[in-house]
C-alpha cells in the first residue's frame, strides 16, 4: 500500500511539472494525436477502396485499432519510464535508486510519466465509440467485460515489453533500437486484426509474444466470429507474459555493475 | 564550392560512425517492409480488382521505401541544428564566410545519404532474393532505371529543401515544436509514406500528385516498378524540378531574412 501512495506522489509531481510548460504539453499532446491520426487516415483511405479484409469490415477494423491503441497508450503513459532507462544507468542514477529502501521498478516508473499520451488515448476512445456505433455489435455484459480484460491484458503485455527493453540495458548500457519492432511495431501493425498478416505471424503472436491474445482472439469474440466461452479470458492469460519479463529484470538487477560515472 | 564539399564530407563520415544503430535500423526496416507487404497481400486477396497497382510494383515500392527511408522521411532532421538555432549558437556559423542556406543544405544531404548508404544494401539484397510478387526485381528497362535515379536525386533534394523551410521558420519562433509537428505530419501522409498515392481515392489523388509532397519519394519509387512510365514519367520529373526551384527559392529568401532581422537570444 505504501508503494501505491508513493506512486501517487510521483504522479502528482509529474503532473505539476508538466503543467509548468503548458504550451509544450499541449503541442506534444497534439503531436501524439496527429501521428496516430495519420495511421487512421491510412485505414480510412484503404477502406474507401476495399470493403473488407479477411472478413473484417471497416468499422470492425476501427474497433480493433482503437482498442490496441488504447492498450498501447495506457502502457506508454505509465510505463515509458523504462524508455529513458539507458540514461538512468549511464549517468549513475540507478545507484541512487538501489540505495533507497523502495522497489526499483516503482522508482524508475515514477521518474517519468508521459501524460501527453492522453492525445493518443483520446483519439483511440473517439474511434472506439465510432466503431461501436457503426459495427452493429449487440453489446452484452460479457462483451463489455471482454473489452475491460483486453485493456488490462494489453497494458500488461506492452508494459512487459518496455520492461524487457530496460532489462537489456543492464547488459548493453544503451537502449537497443530493434526492440522498437516489438513495441512500436505492434502498435503500428496492430491496427489490423493480426490474422490478416497470415498464419505464421498469427502463430508467432500467439505463442512467442502474446499480441494475438490481447487483440485478435477477444475481438473475434466481441464480433461474434467465434463464441468459445474461454476467448474473453485469453487477455488475462497474456498477463503471464509479465513473469518472464520480471525474471529478466531481476536477472539484470542482479548483474548490475555501476558505470561509475555520475 | 570546395568548402561546401568539405562540409559534406565531414557530415557524411560522421554519419557513417553509427554502425550499431544502422544494424538495428536494418532489422527494423526489414521487419516493417515484410509486415507492410503481408498487409497489402491481404487486401489484394480480398479484392484484386480494386487494387490500383500490381502487387509486384507495390512490393517494389515498399522495399525501396524501407531501404531508402533515411532519404525521404521528414523526421530525419538534426536536433543539433534546431538546438543551435534556439540557443543562438548559430551565430558562429554566421561568422564564417559561407552561405548559411547552402551549408545547412549540404549538411542535411550528407546526413541523409550517410544514413541511407549504411542501411540500403542489406535490405535491397534481401528483397531481391524474395519470391516474385513479394520481392523486388530490376526495373523494366535501362531507361526506366536512369529515370529512377534522376527521380531519386530530385526527390532527395526536394525533401531536403522542404526540411530547410522548417529550419528557417525556427528562426522566427522560440518554440518550433508546433510548426515542425504539423509540417512533418502533413509530409508523412501526403508524400505517400503511409500509403502509396495510387491507393488514395481518385479525386484526392489528382490533387496530391501536383503538391510538392508527391515530388519526394512518390515519383522515383513508382518509376522504378513501371507504375509511372513514358511521358507521364517525364512530366512527373519536371514537376519535381519545378518544386525544387520553388522550395529552394522560398528557403533562401526566408533564411536571408532570418539572418538579417532576427535577434538572437544570446548563448
């Protein structure tokens, strides 16, 4: 419980400091909005030409895109502290974190909370509502719960990826750019249901990194393409992905050698 | 001329130093290209008649785009230049007996080329070995190949000239983030880097094709695969040359006004 209170403190500090530069905050938020708006335009123009892809219509794809975007922006807002982690290691800041009697992950997360991601999230929410109105989904409580599970599971999976990114920094001392394939790539290509990329990609995204568990399978349940009772629970199963990520992090902390610089 | 060449050489060899980053870039771009093509394949299967290009030319377009990403993407701009304009350190450049516009132009060219040179060959090689509709083949004729090269040079110059406008405008505002963001977002969607221009709705396409944004990657990448050929290609290349003149002209005027009128903040 103490941890949560501490995080609340961090959060308030971050809000206050962001509000010191209101114009900059606003502009970055708009920038976030614009970049994902371009992705939306890409989908929109494709569906001016095509009516469906792999059995998914325009509004169904939008529903899928918006949920993925919400998952990603939630994870990014709260867990992108790991993004600058290579800096924390190379300037010796992590030494300071280690000597404090608090959880290291919590402190790293508190060091950077990206409120500007609200621009992206808002857009996702708008698209989500639009998708709901257009897609003729008959909503019931089980489908609503599925969306909630997707948001929880999705945030967990993306956070896990950010955690891996940071854990690798223990060994390389710098951020590895290729990890962006797994994070930004998933956001970029998660705009369409994963099945359209073919069977192999779907298998990879089911068993190696559980993207499909937080996107394709539950979406199929919501759109009534598959009504197996266990599909809504797959996003919760995806949370297990955090376990290997945490192990890697622990392993990294164990092997941490200070760079000595300050 | 010689001094600008040495600026070019300096920035170019500096850019070549970042080999680990280039390796990561290659992996990313190969991955991106593959997924992009799988996506287009799905749409092609859904309705081949609605597909505006052939699948082969779409694949070639995407692989070339990924291989030469650094040449045409708007965001390949140097934070160092932005920072020196904002902090006022740019005055040191003004002290030198060189044209500021020309120097920054050459420097941007070198920066983009050095990044592209490190990245393009492995991606092109890989794409060349992929099976037919998903890989990249040689251009349909040697003439098309020549036009492609000409289009690449013009496209690169137009892209740099456009980013030069953004640098110039930075002189006039203290926080350039806004201009930069809007300009780069517009470039991203209108130049065909998210979706090749033939995929846009018909009416919009006509408008997009004459904008300066279409004079960047759109022309060479479509000439290569034969999507634009003959007279149409000549017309597209002339339009590129036209926009290059206009953008450079505007940039030079803006930059000279900036260096005359603007009060630097001190350093």
